[in-house]
C-alpha cells in the first residue's frame, strides 16, 4: 500500500487517481485520507471530489484551475495526508427480506442471462462460495458488517465491502449480460462488492433480497433522509438483519405512513484493530447495535 | 403555460446541469448539446442557462395557453405553428391557442426549444435539469407525458421575433463525426492491436444511445492484455475494481462495443475506460443519430484545452450578439 497513487486525466474536466488495482480496506482508507485532504484545500474550480473503492476522481473546471496546478495540489495532499486508521462514523442496521418474491420473479425473467439458469442467484452464490446451502450463505452475508466504500453508479447506491478476511470474502460474477430491470431496494452482489439498488433499473449484480428501507428519496419524506436525499456516505458501516415477510410488510406500512426509522449508532472504527483481529473486532461493532 | 399534447420520444426539461453531486451518484445532467441550448435561449432573450425542452428524434406536440417568444436550435427538425413551418435558429412568436409540432430530424438528434422566460420548474440541487434515473429535477423528475402543463417564467423582453443566429454561429450536423479523445485511465490495459484499430476504424452509433451514454458498434473487438485479475475486479479482462467514471469516458465491456458516457452518466462501475472524449466534443455526441458514423482521434490534454478555448469563444460570441440586459447592449 506504499506505492504512489497513479494519476491520469479524464480529458480536460477530470483527474482520475488509482490508489490500488486491487480492493482492500487499506486502499479505501488511503483514498479517503487523500480526498478529505483535497476537500479541505477548498480549491477554486474543483467541482466534485468523488471517492471510490480503491480510487478517486476529481471533476474540475479547467477555466478556473489549470490541470497541472490541480495535479500538483493533489500530489501535495497525498504526500501530506496521513492515512488515518481511525474513523468516526456510524453503524446502521439494514433489515433485509432475503429470498423475497420480487427479486425471485425478476431473476426468473432474466434466467437466460445468468451463468447457471437452473438455480437461483442465492443457490448459485452459495455453491460457488463453497457454502452448504442458501441459509449458510445468508448467515455469512449477514454475519459480519460491511463498509460502504463508494456511493454511485446511480443516485445514492452504496457499494459495500464486507469486514472479513480475504479468504472469507463472498465473491460472485456479475450476470453474463446485464438485466434491464432490478426491483428498487434490491440487495445485489458482484465481484467482492455488495450493493443496495437505490432505484429500479438496469443492473448486473446477483440478487439476494430486498430491504424495506428507502435510501434515496428526492422528496425526503423519512426522518433519516431529511438532511439529504441520499442516505449513505463512504465510511458508513452497515449490518444486515434478516427479517421475515411479516416484519417486512410492517416496515413497508411504516414507510408509507412516514414513520419508518433506521437503527443508527455512532461508532469509531479502527483499521488496525480490525487487521489484528478480523473475526472478533467486527463482533464488537455489532454489539453497539444490540 | 404550455400543455403537452403529445410527448414525443424523449422530451425533457434541461438547463446547463448541476455540479457537485456526482460523488453521490447524481450526474450533472443538463442539455447534451450545451451550445444549442445556449443559442436557443439567447434568441429569446433568456440567460444561456435557462431551462428549455430537449426534444429527441421525435419531437413533442405542444399547445400554448399563452403568447410566447420561441426559438429552436440544435437538430434540424422544423417546427410548425398551426401547420406553418418556422425558420430554425430564429425566434418566432406563438400566440395563445396555437399548436407547435416538429418534423422528423433531417440532421442531428436533439432540438432545443427555448421559450422567453424559460420553463419555470423548481430548482432541485441547483438546477432545473431532469435526471430521469433518479426521478430528480425537471418536470416531476421524468420525461414529459401527454397532459403535462409546463409553467413559463417571465420573459425579459430583450429579444423579438425574427432575431436570428448568423450563419457563422449555426451548427453543422450530420456526416461522419470526429470525436477527439485523450487516451488514459486504463488505456494501458488495451493490446497494441486494439489501441491501433480503435482509432483506425470507423464506428457506428448503435441503438442503445441515450442521455446516459452512447454505444458504438461495427469495428473490430478490442482485446485487453491478459493478466491475473486483481482482487475484487471481476474475472473478465475488461473488469476493474469499480471506480468513478468521467463524463465522456469510453468504456469497453468485454472488449466488444465502446460506450461513451454522457451527462446522465452512471457515476461509476467496473469496466476499464480507455480514455475520455474532450469537453468541446460532447455536444457532437448528443447530436448523433443511431447508425451515424464516428472516428475517434487521439489528442493531448493541451490540445483538449485549446479546443475548449475555441468552444468557449463561440459561446461568448453568442452572448455578445444577444445581450441579456440593457447594459450589455451598450457595451456590445
């Protein structure tokens, strides 16, 4: 993780920066440190600082800041940024109806685009990850918290990276050809990343379930969306909680009534403590929600 | 007020777009042809960035419930008012009760219909542009539908029917388009053969061409150098660990058909990008029709900046010709 960041201009309006070719929490933390340092410079002409999993991008107006000036400022920020290994953030419990009827209907509709049309996405994911069955997969998926390492693709969609050792990371390929439809608030998975589809639309990730909790709403109807129409930020920690159909329907009714709320707690995450004890440390985070 | 009688294929309210929310997955949106939007606005006495209607391929049919000064720029698709054809790139008056409709485009893909006073939808995150994927901005966060009633703002009174773009400031559309791009991002992952054929062969706009991006087909597949894929990147050689996508970036899923992202871009994903179309040429993409041909030409960042200066100069010629205020007239 000590090699320098690779910079490349996306023509005249973007500076692209690859922290690492491969995904790791260290790469994410380094990207976060540099982008925060760049944000603090409040450079005139910087339009948007976009953090991704193991990279970042700066959208800028070259009429206000010369590309070379920006590059030099970012390189200086990189040199001065101490990859902070502690992060003040929040842990959020997201209820999930795994194996739900809506993603099931959708995945059956697009079976011809899947690696194994004879089984469901969950059955396929369980098998190729060497887990006994769907229940074992759900237990692994909801067994350890996830780090939001990027927000994007479409408005407010979180990419998430599970807090487990690399050998235990759940990995699945994307669909052979992307679907043209994905139900809103579907839990997806592609490569080593989980996601929640914030809106209905195209998608290529495997589909495992749905959450009743809106995470993007331009009308900002729920309490936790009052600050911003986009709920997630990189650095958020997510714990999935399996729920049954009855609880799901009840939550939906609360959403409709504008009463639904999420369990959210402030938390301090330590990368070093996680690296030292990748099994025990995430459990201590889960306890904050108990 | 303007009533939408027929919505057309994909008509939406757009201004110059919103900046500052791409890190949350909300793209800039705004007119795909920013020059045409500015031109139409200037002709009716609006600021360059007033909200107008972006009318794609098959235009809408609009019933005017008020008198209005209107101009259409961009794609060559003649507007008719109660059946009478109007000149393009020229302001014209529409009276309350009249109906405006469009012919099919003879060149270009997007016409911009500006109304004096602008389309007066609410500002959302600093812009009136529609971002349909996120159901955000514009009119009800979506493309127009029959029955929609579009509010119109108060006209400046700074223009008049007959105001017209000089020939030098009109756009030439159609034919084979040259798209200048700066190689970079994951360009180094392309094989040498692919790096050559990408520029040497003409590409054709496919049927999947919309505000999110334009897919090109008809040239040789582009192979990537084989490698052991990094952790988290996915198994295909065209996969990367999901990253941000620049507006204008060119990705090549599975090495098959390049996609150039535009102003409603998905903000990130897991396909290697091989470079980025320069900002001065993004308008050209928005005016390309399916089956139109394009070639990609490699330029340096310095050349991209030079092209941007020329483009901005044309824009400033527009605003000098059509000043928005009395003081501007005195200076012009």
